[in-house]
C-alpha cells in the first residue's frame, strides 16, 4: 500500500471497555470516540489490535450489551470509507463474524503482515507469542476450538456473558494495577519473539498490544518494537506518517 499524500495509519489496542464499572467504561468510550473523530480526517487506515472489550462473546443472534457509542462510531467511519481492521485479544477472543457482517470490518485471530510505503509491519495482539506461557497457549487453543464455542452457545446469553465477565475479573484488575514496567529484553516475551523472528525475516515494525506498556524499543536491523499501551492509563496509540511510526498520547 502507498499512502495518499497527507494521510496516516493509526494503531490502538486494549480499550477494555466494560471495566471496572459502567460509568468509568462509558467515560473511556466517549474519550475513544472523540479521538476517533479527531484522527478521521487524516486516517487512511485504522488497526484496532485486540482487547477492545474486557469480555465479549457472540451468540448467533446476540452480542453483549453496551458499547453503543463505540460501535456506532466505527460504523460511521467505515461507511465514510475509512479502512478499519480489528484483532481479537485474550479478553475478546470469541469475537466471530459480527464485525464483518454488520460493520464491514475484518477480524483477525492471528498476526498479519502489511507493507505500507515500503515499510514492513508485523501486527498482532501479542498474547501467546514468544517463549513460555505454555498454560495460556493450551487454554487459548481449547477456548478457540469450534467445539468449545458450540458448547458455550448452549448457555443462555444472560448467563454466558455474565460468566465470561466473572472469569475475566478473576485475573488482574487492569484499572487497579500499579503501572507496569518494561522488564528488559531478556524477560519480555514479545521482545524475544521479535528477535527470533528477525533471524528468519526482516520487519521494520513489530506492533503489539497486550502488554499494557507504551514503549518504543529499538531492535537489530533497524527494526522497532512498539507496544501500544492501553486506554486505561495511557490513552496511547501509534501513528505512521508514511515514513516513521511513533507512539502518541491523546490529550
């Protein structure tokens, strides 16, 4: 892809809409919608890189309640011609075909590769990549299986969505956690993944969410690892102007 003159590509992730309570989530949702309005005149593409919702499960004819402003804004931007692509994360991995059918927005369940203005991008949410975390990798495979999804759909939506939310809250409470710190390249699984991948193929940019840190970390071969942070602490996103990819913060 070659960007039109003056246009940019935007990346954001980890909105976690739905937590820690309704009022806080709605305030965050409105803030995200304002940001989307502000970037829309300059955007050629928008990548939403996972964990948009803290919990999400699609039944055949039912989706989780809420997020009306956010969904309406995506529909408005897509209808106006903005190219939008969405990724599943570890909190909304049961996102199926609703976005594709209702909003004309493709959903990616694994990484994608893109070349924009001659720069090569590797884009993924980031969960399950890199060494270790074997237990989660097994659990993800089980939860993503068609059998697991078929069985869960046998549960009434009120119970199923509520149960998914309850399980999500058993994990770290993102809004209450102390600010995460970069642990160094030897302990960061996504950095290890980038280094291993660069041994096989060159990418100019690795773009991930999941880690809840906003960071630009230089890699060998003039490559760059960018973690998008989140919209709980940072209100962070990445902007590619056709030449450089940079982290920015919405004020």
